[in-house]
C-alpha cells in the first residue's frame, strides 16, 4: 500500500516537526507562558502520534488529560504566580548549558535508539485498531490491580497537593 | 635453685625500692641493711654450694625458667647454666660482693638515700650474676646492659653535683658504643649459625660450620663490646671519671666485677677465639698497650681513687693479654686474684678518705700509719700482692700470664708486660708511702671508722695473701688446681722449669726495684707534682686523650645534631608533611565546591557519568 | 512508516527533555521537561503495543497518563508552596544543602 505509506510518512513528519519544534521552544524560552505554549503543542503532536499508531483510545485520553488537564493547570499556576516582567529569571548561560548538555547526551540518545531498533521488528500489515473495547477488556481483567493502584495514587496525589499547597494557619 | 642466685637480688632490689619510695625521708637503717646485705650473703652461700657440687664431679647444671622468645629459628629461653667457669666467677663475685656490701653499710651510713643505694647495689649484683649464669648470648646481653645501667645509676648517685651526672653519662655512652659492637657480633653469630640453636653449648657444637672470615668479624665485634665494658683502649676514658661515685661502688663495680665482664666474655667464647688466633693476638696487643699506657698515667696522678682506676685498667690489660694469647685459665685466675686485692685497695682508700674528711689528694695526706694501723697493714698486703711479690696472690697470677707470653714466643708482649709490672710496683708503692709514711704538710683530725668498714678489709687481706696458691703451677710445686678445674681450651706451651724460675725471679726483681725507687722518692717527705718538662705535662694531663676525643668526635656530632634539629627536622621533614597537608586541604576545598546544594548540578553529574559510559560503549565496545 | 522512526523520535524527545531539566533554572520549565520525558516513554510503549499486537502496552501507556496527571498536581502544589515561602521559582536559590549549616 504505497500511498498509505507515503501519506503516513508525510503525516508523521508534520507531527514530528510539531513535537520537536514545540519541545525546543519549551526549553529555550525566557518567558514561562511561552514555554507552556510550546509544551501544549508538543502534547498535541503526541496525541496525533498515538492516533497514527491506530490507538484511538490513547489519543483521546492524551488530549483529555495531558492537554486538557495538565497544560491548563500549568497555565493556571503560572498565571497565579504572577511574576512581573522585571522579576523574571535572568539565565545568561542558558545556551551554553544547553549546548554542553546536548554534547553529553548525544551518545545516550544514539544508544537508546539503537537498543530499541535492534529488535528489528516490522509493523504487521493488518490494521489492528486498539479501540476502547480492547483496552477496556485488558484494563479490567489482567491489568485490574495496576488500575486500582493508579486510582489510589490519584487519590493520594489529590490529598497531597491540597496538604502541600495550603496556607498555614498557625505560625511555625 | 640456681635461678634463685639471680632472682633474689633483683627481688630484693625491687622490694627495697618500693619501701624506699614509700617514704624517702625515713632512714629505716636496720631494714635496708638486713635486706641489702643479707641477699648477697644468701646468694654467696648458694654459689658456694654449687661450686662444691661441681667440684665433686657433678656435670654442668642447667635450669630453664621459661621460653622467652620464640620466632621461627630464633629461640631464646630464660635459662641459667652453672658450668665450671661460671661457678668460679660467681663464687668470688658473691663473696667479695657481700664483703663490700658490709663495708658500704658503714660507708653510706650517714647518707640520706641509704635505701636507694642498696636497691641499686642489689640491682647490680643481680645483673652481674645474670650475665655470668646466662645460658645463651641473648641473656648474657640482657645482663650486660643491666650492669651498664646499674653502673650509670650508681656513678651518678650523688646527683646534686652536675659533674657526677656528666661522668655517669660518659660511662653509659662509651658503654653503648661498645654494646653496638657486641650486638653486631651476636647478630652475625646468629645469622651464620643458620638455625641450629642459640645456647652456648649448641654454638660450641656448631662453631666449625662458620667460615673463618665470619668468625674473625664476630670475634672483633664481640671484643669491641669488651673494650667498652672493660675500659681498654680506645674506650677507656669513662673509668677515671667514674670515680665520682661513692667508693663502695668503685670497689665493687669498677674493680672487682663489672669491668671483668669483658674478660669473662672472651673466656666464655673461648671455643670461638681459639679458631681465630689472629684476633686473639690483636686483643693481646690492645691489652698490653692499655696496661702500659695506664701505668704511665698512674705514675703521675695525685688523686687516690684515680690512681686506683688507672691501676684497674692496667690489670685488665694483663687479663686481656692472657686471654688473647690463648691462656684463658691464667686470665680468669688473674681476674680472681685481682678482685681480692683491688677491692681491698679501694676499700682502704675509702677508709682513708672518710678518715680525712673526704680529702682525696695523696700529697695532702701523710704519716697515717700510726693512726690507721689496720688499714695500713691490709693495704700494705694488697700493694705487695698487686706488685707481684711472692708469696702474695698477684705474683702467681701475673707470673702465669708473663710465662705464657714468653713461652709462646710473643716477646714484645712479654717485654711490655714486664715493664708494666715494674711501673705497677712503682706507682702503687708511691701511693702507699705518700699516704702512710711521708711527713704530712699539715696535721688532720681523724674521723673514727666504724667496724663495718674495717672488718671486711681483714678478710680480703687474707684472700689476697692466700688466693694465689689455688693456681700454683707445676714449677712451684702446685697442681694448677684452678687451671685444671676450669677446663678451658688453653694453648699450652712447654717451657722448662729453670726458665720459669728465671722469669719469676725477673718479675720479683722488677717489683722490688719499683718499690725501692718509690721509697727513695716518696717515703720521707711529701713531694708535690710539678709539670716542669713537656713530657711530664703531657702525662699529667693524661695524654690529652679526653680533649682529642672532644675535638674529633664530640664536636662533629654536636654540629650534626644541631643541623638536624634546626634545619633538617623543621624544614625538610615537617615541610614535606606540611606540603601534603596543604595539598589535601586545597584538593578538599576544590572538591567541596562541587557540592553546592543545587539539584541541577547533581543531575548534571549523573548525566556526565551516563554520558561517559555511553561514549565508552560506542567507541570502545563498538556500538551496541 | 517503520517502528524505527517512532523510536528515533522518542529518543530525541527524551533527550530534549533531559537537556531541559539540566539547563533551565525556571522550575516550570523543569517540570514540563519531566512531563516530556514521560510522554516519550509513553510513545515507545504505544509503539511496542502495536508491534506485538498486545493491548497491554496501551494499558500501560494509559496508566502512565494517569500517573502523569497525579504528578502534575503534586509538582505544581510544591511550586506554589515554595513560591509562597521564598518568593522565587529559581532552582538555584534552593541551595541550603550546599552550605555548612544544612
């Protein structure tokens, strides 16, 4: 299916450009809100990637959670902090650090890629969509325990964030 | 039983030390006298008992107390051995020692540190007995060191005057130089024996397995130790200064016992020295030179104790001459007789000094023969003995040595020995006549002497008179009892009886002529010494040996020590250590800056590690 | 479209996230870089899930998203707390551990 492949490659490239561009913007911007925007773009790209992998459920879940909840929440916090322009961070060595870190991490990236691709597998030509039904079936049968634990984790996270962020009534 | 002879004096020394330290102001005269004199008396009884047993044909007696060192081949046990040589030595040492202890009880009566004195004195007795009764070279060395320590303690007994301390230090240091040689000798002996046991008996068995050159080296090293301990040239300079100690100390240590330890050592190692007659000859020449040298110096001294000190050195030279040429029994026999008359002379001198309120210059004394009759008679007997006039003891022992020298064709040694004999008679009678006969310049009032000081003199005089008959050799009708009993590997030479008589007569003639010369010069009026000629000046100043040592040996050592203490130690060694400290401090400061508390940097460090590993994996291990 | 492309993309995203953690001092950027790293891992999981035909990988990725959400809440709560006490979101200002009286 040559056309499918070419189309998929084009779509993949566009989405990849979005993701990488967005993440690069995220780590190089001085203003926090702009970084948050870059992050948002990257998350949307990721959702598209999930869709490209025929994984409908994950794509929608990603949009709902990562984009809808996380990014919005981050924006909210950033705006709550409400730092003025003049009290923004000055990071003079930002690019030096980035360059140095890229040099350090390059081999690791290469190794990671090599180790993953050494499995030498190919996508099966049959389209196997993971829709909600398939995921749900797994979720409630063989993955029931992790599911429960993650729900507890979310509960604890909620409580924890309340405890950490509340104002102390009495003086320490 | 045998070990009691050594252990009792040590124990009593400890006991007296503890009692003394408990309250140093209390005199406790009775207690210290009883313990201090009783212990050597008991040891002497035990020694005589063992002598009697060995006399009646018993074999060598061994007693082992415990295993002391046990490291591989180096096995040393704390053991004692009573063979014929040691039993002869301990017999006269303990008996004469007891007499001197009795004398000291009278001499030191008014001294405040009476208990300390007897504690040290008994420590010395124990050490000397340990040295003699030791079964192996290491135990003997322990005794050797301990007698050196006791000597130091006793010389510096009047420690309030700094010159006494200097004298004590000098004695100990020169002793130490000798001990260095001794240790090298023992170590070399042990190494060359290669693990065949280290007691005297086992060494004697294996002595032939050591090659000749090593034996020569060992012999020389051991003799260096004897040079220090027995005051031979060149390590003798401590002996005259050691007279700063109390007179009983001089009598016991520096006349009768400690200084003879060197001679005993050579006799003990006779099985070694008979293999190396060249070293023996060297020893003999050193002995003869020391004897002559000391006799010359003694002829011009005016302090009574210093004269006797040089006389001791001279007689020790005789003993070394004897053991050097292989006449071991004659040497030990001379040790035996010399102990009697030298102890007597020192004690008599001490009596004179005390009687004249601590006057020590013989030219300030005179005419005492009327007032100190007993002392005079006993000292006269001793002087006759030391001058070699028969039938007193010194004649037989000295004669035996000179005959041995002549008959083994060492004529130079014989000539030096005979000349020294003449000089000995001269300066000893000079002492006697100046003290007792000559007209005094001024009259002194005399202190009354206690009986404890005068009675031992009588016993020793008896010994000086008769001890010679124990060693009578065949020519004079005796059976050479001591020589046969000692059973040492003597080098024997045959000489006709007539030659022996002639040599004996020559000795007597020399002695008598010395006595006559002294009588003529000193008996009538006290003659002061004056240093008119250059020769006299040199001799009176003891040939300036002390000054030479000070210039050539002490000064460079002091300069070196100052250099090390002021330059080397603080700048080089400390500087090196400070450099290390500085390096560590700076490195630590550098490393401390890595931990600045910022998490970002810590993450960077993790990344650096991972990155290094990744680079290594890619480039060295060829990718994945 | 081969799996290698996805793997390559995920590796690059992971590295970018790691670079962001180390280089930036702004706490928000650090947080978002962490999220980026986690998302890259989710991508790898989803890829493997499709490769093996196993739904388990997708489930894992889903649970990862859940964990991401919880972590977001806690992280942002911490930032609010720190800002209230120290008035700064610069990570270099929190260096009490480096001084002598930690």
